[in-house]
C-alpha cells in the first residue's frame, strides 16, 4: 500500500494494516481535508472561540507560506528560515490550522478528533520524512536534526527572509489552494456567528 514502510520491519495482520494506513500520505491528506470540511459544516461558533481560532489558523497559514518559500524538495536540505526553528514547519502549520478550525466550531468532539488525527498520522509522517531526509542528505542531516526539534520550536532566532522565494512557495505543496480552501471554511464558519 505505501512505499514509506518498505524499509521497516515487516508486520502481518491488523498491525500491518494499521501501520500502512498511518504511513499512507494520501489518506492523511484526504482525511485532513475531510475533517476541515466536516468541522466547517457542523460548526456552532462562539465569538471569542472564533477570534482565537482565526489567530491560530492565520499563524498556521503564515507558517506554511513562510516554510514553502524555502523548500527545494528532495534537492537540498532546508535549514534556514522556519527550518532553523523546526524540522517540519509545514506540519506545524497544519496542526495550527486544523486545531484552529476545530476550535472555531466550539464543539469539544471536533478538537478531540483533531488531536486523534494528529496522534495517528503525524508521528509516522515525521518518522518517514526524517528517514528520507537523512538518506538524501547524510552529510548535513545529523548535525541539523540534533539541534532542531520536529514540530515545536525551543528557541527563536531572527526571522530570515533573504532566501525566501515566492516562486518556491507557489511551486511547493499547492500553498495558494490550501490558503483559499482554509479561508473559505473560515468564512463559512464566520457566517454562522
């Protein structure tokens, strides 16, 4: 099912099935999109929750836009900009976006679903990305990864925009589509206030 588990110890039965789902990128992305939509459709927003949620979502979108402008996917190890703070800033942005949208709903089960989603899908995604990057960039990976946490920054450096590129931002990860999709759902939720 997923090439991402080829190098891992072979499993059988239900353990194999669960691991394959956890490592399956399309499943993670599809379910994230579906959750965002469901949360938008069932939202019962309260004003203060919505304001705080918008802040989280805008920070998440900003992190994604900032990070995607530094990536040359599989061609060079990005260690500057947001990659000086965390190894996976796109995932950090995703967490803030989905938790923010779920918070905007004012429904506790939506927040619980988001946490469960991240617990199920993101540790394997991070493990795979780390393993892949280490194999692609063996000379620089160890030093950088030993000083850089996966998702949550432990120190803050100067924000560097010198090597950020709008062209990279547009070319990587469909950022404009993601921004538009998320903003549409925020508008839908806002109309329920």
